[in-house]
């Protein structure tokens, strides 16, 4: 027997597919409306619900309408929008091996990529070297008792015969070129250097004609290229020193990239101070010269985690190899620069 309350209760209606899909339809419609209302990326056209585009990563910002707005955006970029630059440079100067260890551990978002860091600092370094005031230098090519031939840049001094040597009284430019090139002869060079010697002699008149300016520019242009061969060669030597630890070759290369980026940065900071502060600047330069070996030692300990004695035992042969290979690199770069004038 049914009660009045039961009789008055509304009948239950089973949900249909249409009523179940209604909330999803409303949600989708709201999403479409929100997507249409969101600003669009000027770079790729995708909607940007936040400050950065999720498709290409470009930051949402209004177009530059005035000089004041441009300066505001530029100051923001330099000071805090891309603070990775200052964080990276400070870690590079004060924490040997830290950036390499962070990169190998996968913590990379807070710092500039190693290759980009190296390229930027190397470009600034060599531009500074090319633009700075320079005293005349000569290329000294010598042959030792063992038959080894080396070349180096040295300041012009005394009666050294070079492309900077002045003309004699009454001597024409052609006579000066012939005299200097006949005196700057490479004697006793090994047979394998025959093509280089011939290239040097053929380039001599062009170097004398402009007092070596084109040669110096070509040399400074070729040194960064030579570094791209020099660093992988050093990384191969480090791989031999750490072959038992089974490190990847790229680990050694990354450490060398960071360490050379540090050298570029340290020299860029000390050079102006040396010129401005005189004796104090010279002391700072001496401090940097002493800091570089310690920096290399400390970076090897941080990255490879070996003890003091073992790290020093590996640093010594690495330093010897570094000096020998750098002399070879400089010699070949000087000769190649002369041949390609």
C-alpha cells in the first residue's frame, strides 16, 4: 500500500547520452571562448594563456612604441629577465668545475649553455685583442739543435730583421721588400715543412708591403678556428688520463670548454685594470696567472671526484701536453696565416 508521500515523489528519470554530454559540451565551448579571448603570439600565432607562448617559447610583450618603452624592456632583459647570464659568469669565475658538474647532472635551465658561453666570450676576447693597441711584433722562426722548428710572435727589438724594419736611406719600396725577404729565410727546416717554407717565402712580399698588418689580422682571425681543433685534441688527452673511470669523451670536452671560457673572461676583466691601475693592475694580472693552475686543478677534482695527489699526478702531464700542443698549434696557425694571405 503506497503512502501519499510516496505517491507524490517524482519519478526517477534515467540520464540520457545527451544530458551526460551536456557538461562536456559546455566545458569545450568555454575552452574555445577562452582560447579566442587569449592573446596571440606574434611569432607563431598560437594563443598565450600566460606570459610565455607554450608553442615557441616567445615572451608576450607589447610592440615597442617609444624609446622609453624600448629602454625599459632592454633594462629588464639585462638586469633580471635573463639573470642566467650573471649567474653563469659569477659561477664561472668563482666555482671551478661547478658549471660542468651541473650540466652533466641535468641541471641546465639556470645557466647558459656551455657552447654558447664559450662562443660569446671567445668572440669578445678576440675582438678586444684585435682592437686593442698593439706594439709591432715579429714572427721569429727558429730551428733548435734537435732539428725542431718553432715560430712565435715577439716584440720588435734591436736590429731584428722583420716586416717592420724601416727602409734604408735612398731605398725604394721594391728594394726594401727584396732585401728583407732575402734576409728572412728559414734555414734548416725539416723536409716535411717544405710546403710551408715555400708558402712563407711567397707571402713575404705581401707582408712587407703593408708592414705585416694583413698578416696580423689573418692570424687573429685564424686563432679561434684553430681552437676548435685544439680543444678536441686536449679532450682526447684527458680521455687517456681517465680511461679507467669510463667517462664519456664529451665530459672532458665540456670541462675544457668551461675552463677556456673562464680564461677568456678573466683576461677580459684584468686587461683594462692593468692599463688603468698600473702596479696594482700588474699584481692582479700576476694573481690571475697563479689562479689559472689552481682553477684547473680544482675543476678536475670537482668534476671527476678524485683525491688531491691523483689529481695533481694527472694535471702535470696534462699541463706539459698543453704547452707542447699549444706551441704546435701556434706555429701551424702562423704558417697557415702567411700562406693564405
